[in-house]
């Protein structure tokens, strides 16, 4: 992709982010990033029969941080958690028709936040 | 929805009068100023007329030099590299404020690899150079000190007269990057006692691709660009005649209209600041009074500047600027915002408004509403 800004899909997810918010009593919760670095993401999931039935996010960050958070929630809603764990940053960027090279780390964060939430879910099940 | 452009510090459109004045140089009078036939002579005259007009904008005297370059970056490079290397026998120390443009820092860094020492002078939390530290930092071998007239990100105007007195008392040459200030506030190189001044065409409603370096009579500078010896041997390469002539005309217009235009913009600016600061956790960055008349800069907590820029542009058709790390290629936070003492997380939420010709007071409510909506929407998305 030429380095001239964001794709239409990125801008669409930035302007109309899907699944924004929090979930009370989530089955899993993940938080990655750091406001010092300019981005912080929180991911909340509900899981039933091994599937992600609901997912919400909150993000502090740039346009691509917000768009990748939104995109990944759309991608994995309804997905088996084992499948969702395989979603990579590359997959998120591809779904958004690419990201400028210096913004690839934002898609990393979105995938990391999701994976953290799933790990948290697994841990809770073990402990619960 | 009508567009509202609020990013005049990034680039100005070419003034219609400037375009009318200079466009013939692209088509009919396209000569090379070095040639001796009538086409060349007309081009040469266009460049020399522009030189006079630019000289007038900063009150340069007839014996001083105005050297046209490709823009402010090249003028800054010529000033720092050219003056330091030409005067190496006087000393090998350099000084610059912590909020200079990168095209001042990078030549200085490059010289520091050639044995020069490079001293960064801090600023206070309004962006004013710390005079006591400057005094300590200057020595009799400080050959070039570079302090900008006013900063493009926070609008702060430096006490240049005071600085030039100190530099000339303790060291040698003062270079002033006036890219952001020229045409906005009066600059008088004689009164301010400045040795080298950088100017940019595209900050003055002139065409992109031209800038100038003022060199005071008697200050020796060597060329950085080597070739045919145009511009008194200091800037080889065929002159960008259209852009230079445009810059000259833009400088003439700025000189004539600055006082009135700055007064007009200051009123709009003051209203914007007053209204925007009513938003929760909105803060002014830079100096409250010693600031460029068309400049308003803010930071908002808990949100990020690139998102502000995108939302303002896409949802409201309003173009602003930000010093957020996420909007830069390097993903580094603005050195200016860090230099005035902001934490990284604070620097991320910056927004810069710079007004110009197309703005009027009727736009104020729309801009304020847009900023408010943007801040509220992004805060709703934010986990902070």
C-alpha cells in the first residue's frame, strides 16, 4: 500500500467504531498498551460453549488504534475462542485493506488485547 | 458542509494577487536568470525585485544579503553549516533552543560529528528560552546560536532582542528561524540586531519551493550547494524564478497588510481560546500573551491528537494540526511539547490551530462545536 494515509475501511471503522463499550461481569478481560506510548486498549468478552458471544472495547489512541480495535471485535464475534487466538495482527491489517507501515504496531495491540482477554477467560475457568 | 482550514502554519494557499503577479514567469517570461538575452534579463529582474521586497519585510539594509533557497529547511542548513564551517577558526561550539525545527537540529548534530560541540538551551513551560541557562551556555567560542523568532507548534514569541544582545556579548553569530513569525509580527533585523534569518515562502501565501536566508553584511558564510555559483556563490542551481518572484510579492503584501490582518486574526483567535478552554480538561499550550496573533494551541487529556485531527477533518471538514507522536512518521512525541515540560501522555493530546486569510469570526461557533464534539466522542471511546 502506498504510504499516503488510511484506507477507506480504516476511516469507516474510525468514524463508526463497532462494539464500543464495556461488559459488566465479562468472562474475560484484556488490557494492553500504555498511555505514555499513546495507546491503551481494553477488551471485554463473553463466552458461551467455547464461542465469543459478545465483545466490547475501549481505546485511547490514534485512528488506526481505534479502527483495529473495532475491526477485530467484528472479526471474532461468534468465533470459537481457539480460532480467535489464531487471529494475527496481519489478519486485522488485511481486513482493513492495509495500514501504513508505521502503524502496524497498532494492529499488534488489538490482537494482543483480544488474546489477553481469552487468556483471562481460560484462567478464570481453571480457577473457577 | 463548508471546509474551514485552520492549519496555515503547515502551508498557506498562494494569494491570488501573488499568482497573478508571478504566473507569467512560468509561461512567457520563462528565462534562465544566468543568461544574457532578454528572456534571461527579465527573469533576473524578477529575482532581484523579489530580493528587495523580501529585504523590506525584515528591514534589511542595502548592504546585507538575501539568498534565495528552496525553502526554510535549506535556509536553515545554509545558515548553520555554512556559517559554522566558514568561521571554524572562531570556535567550534554551537547552541540552539530546545524547540528549534529539526532542520536546525540536524545540521548541528551533523557538525557535532565533525568535532563541534552542540549545546541545547532549555525553555520554560511557556516556551520562552531560559536566559540564565543561555548565558551560562554561551562562550567566546560559540560560533552559531540558533533561536527561532516564534515557535510554530506553541506560538510562543522569543525575546529576540534580549537574546541577540547576550549572544553578541558572549559569542558570535545569532541565527533566527523566522519561518513561523514572518508576515505575522514585524521583524526588524537592524533593531533586533540579528546576523542570519530564515524565511519561507509557503508561510507567507507565496508558492511552495522558495525560501530565503538573510545574511548581515560582514557575516561570512560558505556554500552548502556546489555548482554554478548562483546567488552570490551561496546557492548554486538555477533559480526557481516563479516561486522566488511569488515569494517577493507575498512578502510585499504581508508587509503592507500584516498589521491589519494580525489584528483581525487576533480577535478571532482570542475568542477561540476563550471558548475552547471551557471544555473539560482543555489546556492552552505555549505562552498566554507572548504568542503569534493567529496561533492557538491546546492539549486535551485522555484523548490522542491524530484521532482529533482525523475526526475534525472527516466529521467536520475542519483541518487542524497536532504534535501527537502518532501523527509523525517516527512515532516520537513532539520535542517542543516535551521541552515545555509536558509528559508523554499529555503531549499526545495536542491540537494546533493557525488562522489565516479564509477565516472569519462567523466560523468560531462551528469550530468550537466541532472541537467539543470531537473531544466528547473520543473520550467516550477512551478507557482513561
